[in-house]
C-alpha cells in the first residue's frame, strides 16, 4: 500500500514549520533569573567602648603567567563614617602584591545612656572609595570589630558591591 497525502495535510505541516521558524526568529534571548539580589555594601555596625573597628585591604594578585609582571597596587581610600555620613577617620592606601593595609577606628565618643549610666553602642559604617566603585584590581576587603583587651575578633564582614555616593573617584 502506498499513502497519498492530501493537500490540506501538506498545508498544515508547512504552516507548523513556518510557525516554528517564526517562533525561533522572533523569540527573545532567555536568561536565568537570579532570585537573590547582590548583597548590600557595608552597612552600619555597632561598636562599644573597649572595641576597635578595622577595615582591611589585601592585594592577593599574582604575577602575569606569560610576562611575569606583577599587578599594580590597589589604590583606595579607607574611611569610617558616623550615622550622618561625617568622616571619623580616613587613610589613603596602595598595597602592593602580597601586602595588606588597614585602618583602625577606636571610638572615644561612645554615647552613655544617662538613665542607666551604661555605655551604648556607636553606629559607624566602613567606606572604601575607589575610582570605579569596586575593590581595585586583585584586592579583597574585610571589616572586623575586635575587643581591645583580648584581641578577639567579634565580627568579620566581607563587603558587597559599592553603590551610590560611596562609589566616587578619589586620589589616595
């Protein structure tokens, strides 16, 4: 037996193929949706009497494998600001490959609760200013709060991406 295709069946197959072709031509590129947004940059942290905040930057770069030339220094300005954005302390740094720099802040203004007579925590924020708003080159950043007597780190925070006014150009 042999089969005879009817013209309507040929038209249906041709229409289906045309529909597939049109769907491929006019479809948009589908990308994956990231349900988790980028982590926030450094937020406010509390610091109490007897504690120090340290903002660290380390250049973890390695020499170029083809030329042997080491990466340049990481140029940045490290700062601590108060809740109103007022600079408390800052330092320009440029650690070379394999070296680290840091900025310490030990509060001398920790507010006191007059009703209880107990010291409260001061709210501060770490800021890293660079020319493009991200950790420069092969540098990594951390923020830690440690006890002045024991030296024990109580908080260690990796940063998120820079956003807004904290991403302005600086010259250390």
